[in-house]
C-alpha cells in the first residue's frame, strides 16, 4: 500500500511539472508576442511621424485614403489581379488534360 501512494505522488509531481512547463511556455510566448506587437506599433508610429501629411499617407483626419492614393491602390489591385489571371492561365496550360 505504501508503494501505491508513492506512485500516486510521483504521478502528481510529474503532472504538476508538465502543467507548470506548459504554463511557463504559454507565458513566454505571450510576452514575446506582446513585445513584437509593441515594437510594430512603435515602428508604425515613427513611420507615420516621418511621413508628412502631403506624401499620400493615410489621412487620419478623414478616416480614409486620400483620393490620389485610393486610385493608386485600385490600380495596384487591378495589376495584381491581372498577374494572378496570367499565372492561373499558365498553370492551366501546364496541367495535363485527362
């Protein structure tokens, strides 16, 4: 009977160590994610300060893109869609027809 309680204590100890290690790993990952997010926010803030109000950056006062920047963005999207279509056609040409 003393042997069973020893096995139970060892099992409890191992389970506690596993749970503790998992908790520590989760905490370390969440801290790393917080630091990374904070770094991204600081970098974005610095970039927004460096980019003046006249360089086509986001217009924060109007909650949207400036008209010139919006047209430029639409053109880029259209170019990307055309490139995607071209690649799709090329891939379709490479696949064997059964």
